[in-house]
C-alpha cells in the first residue's frame, strides 16, 4: 500500500470516528462519560488536523477552494436567525 493511500485511509477512518463521537456525546447522560468522550474526540480532532497538514504538504490532499465572503455571510445570517 502506498503512503498516500495509507494517509487517506487513516484520515477517512478518523473522520468517521469524529462523527461517531459526536453522536455518542449527544446521547450520553452521564456527565463523566460525556467529558471523557469529548476529550477523546478533541484529541482525535487534533490528530486529524496534524495528519491533514502532513497530507497537504506531501501533495496527497488538496483542500477545496476557500468560500467566497458573500457565501460565508449568507450562511452566518441564516444560522443567526434560527
């Protein structure tokens, strides 16, 4: 397996895990367990970002174009009104 494939596979797995953590956190009543899962999620988010930066440096991953400022303002306005 090539390095690029391995990095992309790990990124995909971590991204899926982050979604799973969010679901568990939202459904957990026990505050101590909720804090523990939140800490694990935060650590995985930092790992994911570091791996993303490495992948980008190596040319394995190319981010989407930055959003237009008008588009960002429309999204902010939409969610501010909710």
